C-alpha cells in the first residue's frame, strides 16, 4: 500500500469504487484485504507516514470526501450487516476497522458528524427488528463518540470492542446491557 502514489493515480476514484464493489462479493482473506485497503485510504489522517506523504494525502482530501459521500452508505451498511451476522466472526475486526475509519473521517470534516449519524441510521434500516430502537440509538451514540475522539489512541480499540459486542448481541450471545460498559 503506497498511498502517495495511489491518490495521484488517474484511476484512483475507480480503484476505490472497485474496492467498495468487491465488498459484496469477496470472502475470507480477500475480503479482509479489501476492508483494510479501504480503511487505510479512508483513515489516512491516522496513518504514520512521512510529512511529504501526509501533504499529498491532505491535498487529495477533496477527492476522498467525494468518495465517502458517494460510497459511505454502502460501506456502513455492508459493515453493519456483516457485523450483525452476515460475515464470519474472524472478519469482524476488519469490518470494524473499516467502519471506524469511515465514521472517524466523517466526524473530522465539517458537517460530517450529521452525515455519519444518517449513514448509521440507514445501516440499521434493514436490521431494525433485531435490536430495540433505544439499543440502536445507544450504540450509534457511543460509536460516534469514539469516532469524534479519534485522536485519542484508546478510541479505536474501544470502538472495535463495541462493534464486537454488537455482533455478539445480534447473535444472542450478549444482552443490551453489554453496551452500558461503554457509556459514561
């Protein structure tokens, strides 16, 4: 993964779009690779790269903004449906990583927090019967709180644990009370 060369590529938008399209078709390690690719591109602000690379990525932020606006809903929906049981548990960390990167990116741009809220609500639309409204709202609130605090190194691991607990909740291996550990 060489982000500096990737964002300078004329086909960057198509490559990103292809990555999102692959989410619906891939399985196992192929899926993990696609998810980590997307998470790295979207989460470039938290990558440890050279100053020159950071400047190139910052210059491409308008393109990344547009790609998130275009594909953000599909990414969030796929990650949430996969975490709720559509994917094997071994892929949950990769789906969590991609979802967190997307939400953290959105929460770092002006007006993005509102869009992140909308995307998460849309992600639950097909899965609304599985969890009570107050449980969904609590989950989204806590998750977005972690995303807004992405500069804190503890936020990402906490968000990934929260999403793992969400998966367990959907599988019936936990109760909604598990979310209380993240509130406060």
